[in-house]
């Protein structure tokens, strides 16, 4: 089959104004960025808030493996499949980050014949949203240092500045830096600092959880950037920075509208990572999909233990909506890998390995059912999968109360996802009673423990002494009612990426915690997880370039 980029170029897309028209968006509220991309005005979305909402389908996945599961591809194929069955489905997805595009993972526009387009535009600079978020982050950082330079009336303690700069690239050399080397002759102070990848920044989280411009500015003002010499919090509002940050983000906050290769509308907006951030597209994009379609299909990053949990416990609370069904993406190949089978041996039939590797898939099914939503397992079929292997997976899932649908949307587009679409429609007809995993009234460390024990299978939850001290301080300051955003490796239920399957009784250690007061959650950093990824030995950037006709090559 053709490479993804060539498949995307082979399809004649519809003008974006036509896609907007199918959603009932009047022309004055469509702000084109070229022929096939547009932003939708916030004033129009505000006018839809009293319209009855459609059903919400959350797409998630098993713990990711090097074989690839195809979560975004499945979201796109499902939406196309639902449209083929006569349902008005609308997608809400995250924007790709340049870090993975030039690193190891690649882009995030789907694959094969289940893609959103224009592929190159979306995967690269798109409408500039992530750049705007990085600029707003760095503006706040510069205002902190500028305030210190001009006398430090807020008495900011340079040893307790928590706000870091951001860039949308994987650059391990920027994890820890020393800045202000011109001090003291040049004023200011010399201090340690560092960069996060933009999609892990609190500005990105605020952006995705804001309900509108006024809420955005309020949340930005609530960001705690440092402590003063009396250990009192210093906020972005104290630095008078939240207004200028909001101006930088004003246009970016309008959701982006694109389309699938089959013409299904897709709102693609915001892009927090799910292993170190909350991993869901913007609330505005999800609401737009709910208010303009009969069924909104959204996805949460990485495995269900990360993205789906954060969607249910953070995003759904902030957005005031709830999933009506969950789709868990898996493959026979991923099941085999969780049994310890190497990537080079995955094509060989191995029913025994499938049985042995079902633990990871089974726990994800059980975990999703804890949120009291119907679960459908989307089994992406590869050419080497046998009927016997698929039957083993199907039987195991059905025993746990989850329907199973075999899907081939990568090769056949929406037609290959019709079985999945039918299963999802059946699930949407089942009574659901969604509830988050924990009550926000619990103490902060108990919330961490609830997630770790209930979803991860952890036996012991430990933390450095500074973590207990910090959590207690935040509770006394009135932040105890916030939900928790867990930051850990995505490839295992534990904090050890080598522990595949469904490990039990492992130790989960919380090495640090961060207060994201603007976003409205506490971040718990577990194991060796970092907020600035590095590039692999052979980065994808090596294979990306332009051909003699000026066309992008190597992007996937």
C-alpha cells in the first residue's frame, strides 16, 4: 500500500467552507487558513451551548507497544464508519506536536485510508496554536525575570521559581539550564531553570480546559509561578501577565476544523501529552463536536490508564460532560508483545502467546468498566492475524462484558470500520451511569493511591518527604479539592517500562508534585518520567525533507 503521505495527497478534499456548512456554521464564523483548514469563531460556538448534545464516544487503547495499536486511526475510521451508517458523527482530536513528528512516534493524523487532512499542514505548523502557547509560556517566564531585574517588589525567591520555559521540540539539553550568566553586572540573578516541551506546559493544559476567553484569562491569572521569601505563592496575576498571555492565545483558542479523507468533519485543537500532561483535546473542540453532531468521537492519549483516566477524572469534570461509551483499541500483535514476543516474531501464528498476553487488555477492560460506561474493544486486524487468535481475544473480552469488533479501516477506510460502528451504536443504546474514579473531596495523596491501586495494580505507594509536605501545604491553601494528573511511563501499568502485561503489587513512587492552579489539577511525577523528551538514536527528522517538486517526503 502507498505511504500515508501519498494516500493523503491522492484524495481530493472538499473546500473547508463546505465542511463547515454541513455543521451549520454560517460563513462569517468560518475563518479560513488556506483552502482546507479553518478556525470556527467562538461566538458561534457560544450560540450553540443550549442545543441538545450528541452522544460522546471516548477512544482509548491498551498500554502502547512498538507494534503500534492505531488509536487515532481507529477514531477516524470509527467516525467515517458511523457516517456511512447514516449518523452525523464529528471528530474531536488533539493537534500533533513537533516533538514526536521529528522524534520517534511520528505524526498524529491517522494512517492508511483513515486519516485527517491536509496531513502535512496538520502535522507541522498547522494554524500556529502550539507556537502561540509556547510564546505565551515564555512571555510569562521573561516577565518573572524582568520583575526581579527591576527591584523584585513581590519578593520572589529565585530558589523557588517553578515556572519553566517551553519549546515544541524534543531537546534533552534544555531539561536543566543555567540562566542569567550576565548577573550581577547585568542585573537580575543567575539561577537554574529549564524547558518543558510545550505540550507538557501548564499553559497548554489551561488552554485545553478553558471554556472561553474570559475563563482562559482567569485561569492564566491563577497560575502559581513561584513563592516569595515568606513562602507565599506568587501568581501570573501578581505579575500582571495574564492579560498579555490571553491576547497571544485569543486567535488560537478558536477550534480548528479539518476533515477526514472521506469528508467527516474534525475539530483538531490542543495537544497535551498524556504521560506527562492530561492528554485530551480542548474542551471547546469536544463541545463543538457534541453540539454540531449526533455522535462526537474523541480520543485520549496513550493507554486507558493514562489518557482515559484523565479524561474521566479531569476533562469531564471541567467540561461538564461524560462519555456514553468507550472504545478500547487493541491488536493481536500488541497482545503478543505483552506476552514477551519480540517485534520480529509477531507475524507468526502463536495462539499460546495471545492467551498469555491477554492480561494487559483484560485489565484495561476492567478499568474502563469501573467508570460505568459500556466498553467496545476495537481489534485492528493485521494480515498475519489468524481467526483462532482473534477468537481467543474475542472470548476473553466478552467474558468481561465488552463487545469486540474487528476493524480494517487502515486498509479500507470507513467501510472497514462498519462492524465497529455498529457495535458502538449498540453500546450507545445501553444504559450508562458514568462516574469518575474518585471523589475530589478525598485528600490529595489518597487520590494518588486510589488511581495507583485501583487502575495500576500497585501494592505500595511511596513518596519523598517533600511530597507529603507540599501536598499538605496545598491542602491548607485550599487546593485539596483538585483532581490529580499522574505522570508516568505509558508503556506499563507500573513505573518500570520493562514490566509488561498487568503487574500486581508493584511499588509506585511519587518523586515530586507540581501544582497547576491555573489548569486546576495536581501533577504527580512518578518514576523516571520527564517533562522534556529526548530524541532517539535515529530521529525521524533524518528521513524528512523536500523532493524536487517541493513536496514534503518522509512524514508519517
